[in-house]
C-alpha cells in the first residue's frame, strides 16, 4: 500500500524527566525512503513498535510525515525538500539514495540513517565513532559479510562450479564497496568471479543470460534498492538458469533466493527509534556514534533448493535461523 504524502499522527507519552525537559513540545518526524511501503516491508512496523516501547503513544505529541518514492529515485530530492519545508524535527532516511537526498536538503535538521552502506566513504559522516554534522544512525555493512555469504554458498552447494557471478547495480551509492568485498572474498576462497551489471529492471534478463553464457555456477547478489525491489524477478531468472543464489537479506529468501545472510531490516529500523529518541531528548546527532550490526541471520529456502535439485547439508541447515519450506 502506498503511503506517499500520508501523515500519521502519533502521540508521545514521555517519561517524567523527558516531559519536564520538553514542556509540551510537539515533535514531527519525517520518514524518507526510495522504496515502497509494501506489505513485505517490515521497517515501518518495527519503527512504530519501537517508538511505542520507548513510551510513544499514537494521538498527541508526535507526527510522522512519511514519503516513499516507490522506486523513483528522482522524486527523493523534492520529497526531502518538502520535509525540510515542514520543519520536521528529525528525518529518518532509509538507504543511501534517501540519505543523500536528505544530506543535500539540509545541514541542520538531524538525520538518522537506517540502512546505510559505507557511510564514511560515501561522505555522509566523518567517521563511525564521531560522525559530526547532522547525520547519524546505522550502517548494514561489516567487512566480513561478503566472505561469509560466499562461504555459505560453497558449503550449501558442495559441488558448486568454480565460477560465481556477482550481480550489482553500478548506480547504487555504496555498491562498489560490496563488489570489492565480494571480489576479495572470492580470491580468498579460491572462487573465480565475473561482474555482471544491471542498472534497471529491463537489464536483468540480459544479466542472467550473460551468467549462463559464462557458465557461472552460482550468483552473489549485491544489495541495492533496484535489485531489492525486483527480487522476485531475480529469483525467477535464477531458477530458470538453475543458479543457486546468495542474497543479503531475509526478504530475498522469502522471494525465492536460496540463501540469505545479513542483518535484519526490521531490527535496523527498530534500533533507529533509539537514535530518534535520543535526538528528541537533546543529544546532538554528531555525538551519536554510527552503529554497525552485531547480529546476523541465516535464512535458507528449501523449496528453492528442491527446485534446483540440491540437498543442503545438515551442517548448514543446523545453523539457519529460519528455514523456508
């Protein structure tokens, strides 16, 4: 269900000290995302729940201004400018394109990142420990994730051919970091690799055709908003080419990817509420260190494995946080 332009009023039941400090202040939070608030997207649900757990109650002292771009990144600058014009107290920005739009729109309104990729190299913050400026929040990236994903693919498919395709979107800010880490991991594991680009949905068929022509034995899918939005199509194309895939998130596996390993989107958004709460209570965003994920989830789709004629070893299944049958 689309929620662009939807304003949801929710109230804030603050702890006594916070009430005294804010003296009836009515807060407004802007939410900016390049994706769609689809039923499968758990971020906003987790964010609202976390606010409630922090004492926020629907109805009185806080409002959400929600802007989802439905995959049209060109809309983000105008949406960010609109949130600034509404004088929101905090902007919650999901993933790099939304963060970049918020950064260009304001250097004063605090911005909380939910799922940033390589925020230092991209230029969102000065450092993870001391971000400075008006941006803080969470990153999804840790140096060992790509290697772990490739290792899991090799363990899950013991007879995996030596060549793996790395599918990525070159237009996605932060995409190059994922590719570099995947390439480095492939070299460590003795896996040959080929980069395959897809900048738009109409390039996906050609990308998988190229993988088949190159005799790739599997596919490493890098994260991007465009690829995530079309994860169902990617799973279909991989099944058609009989390619086992390793993907970054649970939602990919629910769409048909073989293996997903990474942080939880819902947990990232849930944790973002902590940053919003701290900022509303007076902490400067530049003083809040960027948080990296510390827990990861392994999800395996046995239905996909069966369709590919694969038997996942018990040693891998036993480590899974969730198995989809």
